[in-house]
C-alpha cells in the first residue's frame, strides 16, 4: 500500500470518528428535530460540536473527490457502468438505511413531526433523511462529474476553469436554486478540490509536514474562534464559511500524511484499518443507535453530559461494527448496505 493510499485510509477512519462524535454531541442552537433533547448541554460540548461541524462534511467531500479522480485514471468502464456503480454504492444504501433503520427508529425513539405517509414520501425523495443527505448529494455530484471525467478534455487545465466558472455562476443564485441542487452546488468546491489535489498534487499529502499543519490549524482556529460556526446557507457569508471549512479539512489532510508515516508499521494501524473498513457502516447505522441512546437518557433523566456521551458513543461505535460483520455474511443485506459479501 502506497503512502497516499495509507493516508486516505487514515483520513477516512478519523473523518468517520469525527462524524460519530459530532452527531453524539448536542447543541441547543442546532437541535435535531426528531431526537430527544438533553436536559443540559455544557458550553464545552457545544464548542466541540461546532468545531467538528465547521469542517467534517467538507472533509468527506474532499476525500470523495480525491479518491474519485485517483480511480478515474486508467479506468476502462463506461459512463453508464460507472453511474450504475454509484447507484449501488450510494442510492441503494440510502433507501435501505432510510426505511430499515431511520424511519423505524424515529418512530420508536424520536419524534414524528408529520403524518407517516408524508414522512415516507419525503424519504423516497431523499428529503428529511437526517445524515443520509450526504449520499444523495454525493450521487448528484457524481452524476455530473462521471461524464465529465470520461471526456479527454477533462485532463486539461482548461476544463477545470470551465467547471469553476459554471460553479460560480450557479453559486451566485444558490438561494434561488431548487432544493435538490442546493447541497450539491454548495459542497461541490470541496469535492472539486479533492479532484484537483490528485490531479495536480498526488503525493503532496505525504510531503506536507507538521509546520504546514500548524499554520493551517492556527488559521482554522482563528476563523472558528473569531466568527464561530455560521449556519451553512446563503451566499452572503459564503467566503467565511468556505474559508473555515477549507482550513479545517486541510489540517486533517496534512495530519493524515504526518501520522501515517509514523504508525503504518505499528500495531495501532490494525485498528485504523478496521475502522476504515467499517467506516461506511459506521456512517449508515450510528444515528439509529443515537436515537435509542438519547431517548434512554431522556427517560432516565441523565443530566451528566459526560455520562450521556458515553451512553451514546460506546454503542454508537460498537453496534454498527457488529451489524457490519453480521450483514457481511447475508448476501441481500450486504447488497442493500453496500458491504462486501
């Protein structure tokens, strides 16, 4: 395994951990409309949550773009074949997780804020599906980028300028776009940055050192402390949000290269690889576990934030891992949740 491949393994693992931790922490400013609200949220928990939320999804889009362009070189399959693969990888698991996990757990342990028929219709449309919005958004980006990547001109820098210009034109009217296009347009720059990182940088992940990481970390910290975590909508503050998210994602990209060089030959790498192998299942299933954990804390009036986080995080990691290993032995479920059989 090359250094770059190892860095992506580490990056996927740490990004998944950050997503689970971010979802387990609560914030009174940005509550989940379906989850039970905790009795008490300390300031430090809000800071941790806002810090993770300031970059964690942009980081996932960057990883997706980087890996996409890495795999695009030397690819022999056609456009239709590649899009079908993304349907199997993203759309099928989105619906499986929506109806087999998200909807039942919201009904049993959360709050159904609308008639069941409306909730089912929205899930079919990929709306109000909690964390699964990422899968629909990523698929729509792939639906554009896969045909582009098959064009010979896509290897030329001119195509990058054209894509950037098209995005700027769409972003100018972001608030007026139909809802289905909002998130793909908003997060496309991070996916595109991942593509460009491989296209023009390739091994730069492994070459950046701790000094570069420290500078990027300070830049992200300054923006985060100075401006907080602005709500991610509307072009009026876009530069601020994009800057904060970009520095936060870049920091972890650099860290992945620095850390991988030091732990790849050690026993801890086995744990990193195990998390990365199960990262997609951790992403799919952990929120359902959080519904149960937070409902338990509400019913038994757990006031300690530390205890509430332990009750959420321990099963939040353990249960998806167990489900991954179980579903890997059952062909229909392995297919439904995109788990290697």
